[in-house]
C-alpha cells in the first residue's frame, strides 16, 4: 500500500515538473523512464501535442492508482446503504442479541419494514462517534 503511494507521489512530482516547465517555457520535458531515471526532450511547438498527450496519460494512470488506493482503504465507498442486523452486529463488534436489545430499547438508530430491521452503516458509525466520552484533562483531574 505504501509502495503505491510512493509511486503515485513520484508520478505527481514528475507531472508537476512537466507542467512547470511548460508554463515557464524552459523548453524541456522530463519523463520518468524507470524509478530513478529521467529522459529530457526538447519542447517545441511541434512537440506540444505529444507533451499534452503524455500528461493526459499520466493523469489517467494516477487516477487509476488513486481509485485503487481508495478501494483498498475503503474511501469513497457508499456507506449509506441498508444492512441487516447481522452486518450491524459485525460492524459494532457486538453479538446479534445485544443489537436486538438496543433496538428494543430504541437506543440505536434503526428502521423497520414489516418484520425486518434495517440499519445504515454510516448512521451506526455516527452513532458510535456521538457517544464519545471526553477525557479528563490532566490539570482538572488533580484539582481539589
């Protein structure tokens, strides 16, 4: 995972350098051939379409890497989807019976349709976050 981030970062740096050289008209484009190697080409008006095409390809590669990283980290995943009590118990790391008791006590956000009980994953996470207990500060703990 860390390796993917490093590769992503290296590509981002290379593209940023290329854009900077195009904007400042330094007349060269740097393109990573391998991890630590670079190839320089003269940037002329005839080479601009090639340079733009290269940048488009690099951005597409970086987008693909970013999408892969988001999936691996669980980012960008739709968490507002209905789940059943078994999945809710797994998310909350509780037994199914404990979740049923919380439902009966109306202590947990849930929905009922006919005889089925539903939860939304993002609402369960928010419910947990809302139960945060603030720590006692060091100074107030020792006050008399």
